[in-house]
C-alpha cells in the first residue's frame, strides 16, 4: 500500500480539471479579478444553497467573523461567548474589535458548544454567542438558540468546517443572525487560495458587510466609515461555483468513509465520533480520541498513514489569551479532546482499500500501546 495522505487536493482537482481551467480562463478574459462577476454568481448560488437571502463573499473566514462583530456593533468592554476548543480564528473576530472572548466547554458527544454551560457564562456585557460546527458536526442549535433568545443575545454561526451540514433537515447557515464560513483550500468547499463568506437574511447586515469589505464605501469613493480590503478575487468565485455543484456528492462520500471507519474501529479502546440522529455531519475531519495519542500518531506515520492534530492547544490555554487568567482544568472536556484527538485521513476520493488500510494501521498502533 502506498502512503495514504491526510488530504489529497490533487485527486480532487483531477476530477474537475476540465471544468476549472475554462472557468479560470473566462475570468482572465473578463478581467473581473477583484470581486468581479464570478464572485457575484457564486454569492447567489451559495445563498440559495444555504437557504439564506444574502451571501457576502470575503477574502477569508476570519474576515467574515471580524465583519460580523462590526455589524453587531460589538467593541471594547463587550463579551462574546464561544467554545474553548476550536481553531483560534473563531476568537479573532471578537479580539479584532476589542471585545473579550468568553470560553465555554464543549459537549463530549457532539464536540460543539455545550448549551447547558452557556447560560452560566452570560453577563450584562455579553453581546454575541458563536457556536462552532466543529469537524463538520452541527452544534445543538435549538438548545443554544433557546438560551440566546431568552437573554436577547444574537447568535453568529461559525460554519467554517461545515458547508452543507444539516441540523434537523436544514443546512447550517440560517439559524443565527449571521453565519461565517471559510473556503480555505482544505475545506469541504475549498477555494484555490483564500476565501470566506458571511451569510445572512438581514438586508441591513448584508449591506453593511458589503461596505466594510470594500473600504467602507457606500458608493465609489464615498467612504462612510473605516473599512477594509476584504474582497474575494474572481478566480475563487469561479472555482467555488464549480465545486458547489459537486459538494453534496463529496460530502456523501465523506459520510460513507466515516461510517466505514466506525465499523472497522469498533472494539478498540478509543472514542469514535458520533452520529447524532438530529444532524448530518459533513465530516470535514474524522477525529478519534485515544490515550498515548502522540505515540500512536508516530506509529501511523511509520506505517505510511498521514494524520492531523485539531486542535492540540485549546483557546483558553493559548499564550495570546493568558490575560484572561485561565488554567489547565478549567474546561476539562475541551482539554481532553485537545490531548487525545487524532484526525485520520478524510477526503471524498479515499478508496475503501485506503480506509481499510488506515483502520488496520490504527488497530495495530493502538494494540501496540
């Protein structure tokens, strides 16, 4: 068996090459390089796909989180609740506007923001709650929204890893007042460079976000507020429109791989990811939890299996947030996942032979201790 990569974007490219190259050439011919026609087409397509009124494309998902905080008027002295275990970009939006990130532990089954622990974190300064659909698994949105609505706090979804995921039959995106997503190349819906978007059904938030991404312009050369150069380039819009047509099939393949992994890894002293009945994960990552994680990872590498760590240092223990005064043990579920989580190869083009080989290598590595 040849080496099995953690992610193989080249394999994906080969399946859509005949669609991508003419689309990139069309952008060159149109010269619509910066927030051009291709991005506008994609905005319309992706908004319809997610079931929202507006998609505002941006240069990154991090920028989307920043813009969302600005649209809500969040600033110094305010607080934003979010999970302790996620990629650090979730916290940057709050930090960029001078607000305080308030971390909450995750649910051990879904591995997303624990609704039962959110209410205790709310203060008079709380101005937003950001649930993250981590690893492609939707958060428990009904429970989170119930707490948020009780206190009149807006919810902003972080869907950077969950394009196409469903919660109770609806794709993630329309549950919060805004949703932020990323099209970083390794995402389920990945660009050929950087990219992101803000989704909303609010005309006001959409208009504000469009101004903010383009230097604060209400019309050309008329700047109403401090803005940013957060535009998406035309090549990314063209690529994303093509990939969107394939996204559901790719996500279905990932889900099949996840089910196969779960079948093949049953009986091992490891924690396998769950399949909640109310949700359809898109399996951006397939993460097991195991003791001696680092040693097992080394054994898998020696066996030719690439793996990943997402995310080995939870946000409350990051140096950048030391000023918050957290200590190890404050969020035990998040810390346990950070210490034990191991991401196995996951991409649509994986073959069943490769999945079986990965599972066999995991079994051997775990049993070896």
